[in-house]
C-alpha cells in the first residue's frame, strides 16, 4: 500500500500496543516502523531493474525480518526513552513491522511474507491506494491522538479505525468473488475456452474490476463494474512469446517472467522488443491499447548482456487514466 496508509496502520498498531503507557510516542514509533519495510525501494539505485523488482517486497516484507529487527529497534528505543520496557517496545515494533507486509499481501504485487520461501503472497483484492480504506482510518487515528493517554475514548477511536479498515479488507474478498463470477459467466456465455483467470481491482476503488484471461495463444483483458448494464467485452492480446527467441533462455529474462508470474506479452515497435507485464493492465481504456502500466524495452548490449529498460509514464498518462477510470467505473 502507499506510504500514508502504512504510516496510519503502523501508528494505530503502535497505539494499540503501548498507547496507554506512552501516549502519542506509541503512535510516532508505530508510524516510523510502518514505513521501514519500504526502504527496499532504494535497491533500484544500486542494482539493475530485474534485481530491484526481485528485491521489492522481499526480505523486508517478511515475518523473518520482523522477528529479527523488532528486538533491535525495541532495544534502541528503550535505551533513550523514559519508558524502559524493552519487551513492550519490541512488541510494538514487531506488530507495526509485520502488519505492513500483511496489508501489502492484499495488493496485486503482493509480498514474500514467508521469505526465504520463494512464494509471493498476493490476494489482489485492493489497489495500492484506496481512499475508502485509508481516509476513515486516518480520521479515527486523529480523533484518538486528540484524547488523553488514559482516556477510554482514545482506545475506542483507535479500535474503531482498526476494525473498520479490517472489515473493509474482508469485504474486498467478497467483491472480488462476485467480480470473478461475473467474468466466468461472460466467458461461458461467449463460448471462450481459457486456461486461467486473474482478477484485480482497478485504481483507487473496488467497484471496477479487471481480469486477465489466458487462452492458448493470447491473453484476454476485460473490465467489469458493479454498475454495468451490458455484457463484458474482452480485448485480445497475442502472447508472441516466441519473439523472445533464444532470449527466453537468458537468466534475467527467466527471472522477469517469474516476477510477472507468466502474465506477459511481447511486442515489437520500430524493430525494438518490448516486454509487457499484464498483471497491472494498461494506462487507459482504449481499444487494443499498448500503453501498459509496466512496459520494458529489452535491450541487448554489445557484450550480450540483457537490460530491461522501464518505459516512463507522463502526467498526461495519469490524467487520461483518471478520466477514463471515472467514466468506466460508472458502467458500460
């Protein structure tokens, strides 16, 4: 999830663990702990694109990381804070650290929660930014902060924020199930044979859902809004995996395919080869759009080294996405 949401979650968890004893300092340290797992983004400054993608939401988003570093942070804080309870501070840091990847596991990218086991947990029920999750949570956290440390209202407000956000997460599973069923119905009605379906919410909401459907030689992309009145339409994107040729045996290419869980297409533009990660769809709702959220040029230098060069997005792409998203969300 986005940094603000993780700060709020960490702060609320910190308050739940130690708020009664240390007041707003529990919120402060919980907020700090809630941001720590995302420090892995700095890996992009020191390594190549594929390695950085592999690292992202890996070790720092695992239970192992929380178990190892919570006592360290707890010890450091207990050394200079007036409240000297090492166990209490360690407990705060553990829960603030571990709830971060648990929440991220609900997004499309997911987390390697059980690192070093090579398994990415991704429920794909919520977008990385969802105001319906974050804003009520923030309101209750602010209300809690305004109360005295020993106030019963403080605990009530904080637990209301935690409860409402958790219930919303649970609701997203129900909404995902309904959307999945609608996609299945549409495929059956249109007599489309397929291998597997992958569904996810569209940006900023859980009303409009997107699906990737794998067939023998292509992927189908479709969208469904709970306000739709017409049947679901699917766009066909040929796989063209064969265009990789011998590159498919390259270790970096294999890692990229593993990262995208096999959901990718290859296309050529002006003699250049592009790798499209389908898990996050396209940046607009145009027919046969090739403006994928994650699109990489595959470049092979003179030494034979393969480089994945991410294609940057512009503010114009973002504005168009917001406009298209609002129109499509209202129904087809």
